[in-house]
């Protein structure tokens, strides 16, 4: 089984006297086909708090076998919401395959620190075109929680430390209420697409139903908090800044004879890179003065503060392969 930065993450968790969450990304099934071959090159990105890890892509399959162990430090309430996003790796960029999020409180709600493998359905949570809305399939994950400083700690001791770190045993006493803004109500503010409709026979006074509702409200609160602090920085975060970038237009590209020798033009697109992070624009067909007007966002990590942005113009050619046109560094 492949391991991703295990020693480094264990050391980080030990330094802050926290716990370690081990996520085993086992496999996916029935994922959406994003490539013209009818397959995808899927990989999974998992985020917990400020820590992010990813599997390696598995080429040309809709049923990838990753068998990859990823480890994350659990240090506080910010480590309660686990995000999983599946992507299809392309030569330039990536295609969205779907996502889901999980609360650690729900994962370990029965008090066991070892959880059996389980399938989680992918959902589309990103507005976009037809390609983004094509989301199918499930991801199989397995979870375990341990103390890297006390490997012999019992499950009860680990769970007690988990509750102490995250406040997971503190009930939500206040039910959120919707407040109109400027005379208009935000109809989606407390909508939970994962919430099942209530059964008329459900007794809201039953302890299990009270606990179920409490966990749902807590999960909503974690999602809202994550959205509200998306661009906040602190001393523990590796992210030190955000670059907001807009690719406007290109003028006077050199005319190139196409493969059919019927005209002199190209199908240009732009690739923007910062370190290992790479994004690309859409392709503008048959145009030497393309207008893109596309926005991109790059997170800048501590070790990337002295990095330069690179921009490359590529001419897409389905028959002979993409052609390099020009590049620049800022």
C-alpha cells in the first residue's frame, strides 16, 4: 500500500500534541467519463483543516483502485470537516468528477477508532457547464484515529482526547434562524442537500432523533464556518496569500498553417502556472486575437513566496498534438 507523507504528518501531529486521522482511499466505482476515450484518469484530493493530500491518478478507468493511505493532524474544531473531491487529470488542467464532505463526529459517532470501509456517493456542488454537472459514482474510504504520541492508547482514551480537542461532545443548543437581508431572504442559506425528508412517524422527542438533528446542525455550522474563513490566514496555515488573476486577451498571434492547409489560424488557449499549480483557459477556435476574460485563483504557500508566475500559449491540434506558441514569466 502506498503512503503519502506519513512521517511528516505524524511529526506535525506530535508537535501540536494532537491526534492523527488515517484515511485509506480504497477505490472508486462508476465514475463519470470525462475523456473522449470514454474513460477518465481519476484521482482523489482529501482536505482536513489546513492539511491536504491526494492519491495518484489511475489512468483510463472509471473504477480506479488507489489503495492509498493518507494521514492528517487533528488539532481542534477546524479539523472536524473532511472534504473529498474527485478529479480527472488532463495534460493541461483537470475535470471535476464530484465531491462530498464528512464530519469526523459522524464517522466516529459509535466510539470506535477503527471504522470499516464504506461507500460514499459523489455529488455535484459546483455551478458550471454541462461537463461539471456530469457527476456519477461512489468512493470507498476507510478511517482510523490514533494518538501518534501514545500508540498504545485505548480507543476510549483516543476518543476522550478527540472530544477534548474538538469539543465534539458539546451539543448545539441554539437552532439557527433565517434572517432576511435587505428585505430578501436567502433561500439556500440553511438548505442541506444531504438532509432526508422527515418521516411523519418520527418522534422529535426521541433521543436518537434529537442527536441526529444536532449532528446535522453541527455539520451545517462547520460548512458555513469553512466558507466564511476561506481566505483567512493564521500562523498554523501554510497559505500566506491569494493571487486573483484574470486572463483577458491576446493580440496578434503569429499565423500558422493548419493541418488541412486551408487557412492560416490557430486554436489558442493559455496555461498559467505557479509552482505545481496549473490552470488553463478554454480554447478559442480559429482566432489570432482571442478574448478569454477568465478568472483564476492561486493559493500561495510559504515556500512559494519567491516563485514566479508563468504563462504559456498553446495551439490545440487534435491531429498532430498541441503546438507551443510562446511563453512568458512574471
